[in-house]
C-alpha cells in the first residue's frame, strides 16, 4: 500500500473528476484514480468533500486552497480517529501479550506436573520390573528345589527297586538251595538199603517236611515283609511325588498370576505414559500455535501502527504546507478574497446549523 498518494488534495481532485463524469461512484473509484491509499484515510476525506459541496455551491469562487484549509480542520478528527485506532491496537496487543503469558505459565505448570507424573510412572515401572525379576528368580529357585527333591525321590525309588530285586534274588537262591538239599536227601533215602532204611526214610521225610515247612514259612514271612516294605515305600514315594507335583503346580499358578498382574500394571503404566506424552504434545502444539498467532498479530499490529504513523506524518506535512499556502494567500489576497472568505465562513456556519437541525 502506497502511503504517499492518499493526500487531501489528491482525494479532492479525484472526487471533482468523478463528479464531472455525472454517474455514481464510490471509494474504490477514488482509490483507483489516486493509485492507492488506505481506506481509513480515503473515506473521511470523501465524506469531507461531500460535506463541502454545499459551500462550493454558495461560494463557487472560493479557491480550492481555502477548502483544503477547511479540510484540515476535518483532518484533526482523522488524526483523533487514527490515535483511537492506535490505542485500541495497543490495548489489543497488551491483551494478547497477557493472554500469551498466562497460557505460557499454565503450559509450563501443566508440563511440570506431567513431567513429575511421568517420572513417578517411570519409577513405578522400574519397581514393577524389579519385582517381576525377583519373582521370576524366586520361582526359578523354587522350581529348581522341587526338581532336585523330585530327583532325590526318584533316586530313592530306584534304590528301593534295586533292594527289592536283590531280596527276590536271595529268595530264589535260598529256594534253589533248599530244593537241592531236599533232592540230595531223597537220593540218600533211595540208596539206603540197610535196616535203618525205613527209619532213615521217615527221618528224612520228617526233616524234609520240616525243612520245607520252615522254608515256606520263612519265604512267606520274607515275602510279606518285602511286600509291606515295598508298598509302604511306594505309597510314601507316590505321596511325595503327588505333593511335589501339587506344590510345583501351585508355584507355577502363583507365578503366572503374579506375572499377569505385573503385566497388567505395566500395561496400565505404559498407557498412562502414552496418554501423558500425547497431552504434552497437544499442549506444545497449542502453545506453538498460540505463539505463532501472537507473533503474527504483533507483526500485523506493528505494521498497522507504522502505516498509520507514516500516514499521520504525511498528513501533518501536507497540513503544514496547506497552512503555509493559506498564510501566503491571506497576505497576498485581495479584498474580494476576504469577502469570499467571510462568505465561506458564513456558509460553513449556516451548514453547521443545518447539520445540527438535521
């Protein structure tokens, strides 16, 4: 936007040119003729020109410089308007800065709280991981102990089986010995042909029956003892094995339950960490967007203030030039110009009264 084109003289000349064309026109047409300028400057000048038209009809011989002097009075209102706009922009800028500071403080506080919560979650996570490692180690130790106990029981069972096999072997050897002894006695009985054959035979039969009975009794007793000992040992081993298996199952179940509980807690902590990270990212994005918007508003506000200041400076210089021209005109003017000026003042006073009546 050019700030050197929307001068009162240029705007008034453009308005005169458009009025001579004899059709309706607006501020866009004026801006197109002067080649640019801000509407905040052009609109008040157009309104001033329209208000000065009744004066021109009453005093057509009034020079344009005098009309411009009148326009300078209106320029004061424009300056006041520009000052109000600058004040509003400054107030809006201060409000945005305060909002930015509040948002930044709130974001920092929220970020600090989230960081503390994240650190607590990480600490809890480490504690849960340490507890999980300890439980795994304890479970592995218990399983190893149960395995050693089971192996010892298996070894005892093998030793008992070996003892049982040894006893059965001894019984078989004793049975073979008694059978061979009985066979020898029978052979001796057959070979005896003397007078004591019958008595020897009876004695031999009695001894054989006695030995056989004793052997059967001993064999039955040893068999009963071995069977009872084997059953007791077997029952004891089976109970120990069942107890060991039950303890192992309970340890496994408890270990799996602890692992599941720790995994659920760990999953919950991970979800909380992820949600907190997402909140931090969202807050960071909002803070960045707010910062960018604030920077943009500040830049726009500064640009508008600079533009308004430049326009005000230009208007001030033009006002000074007009005043100089008016002073020169007053010193060199004729009596006719003075009367026209008085007539113009009267017309302006009349116009003001009409405006007040309306």
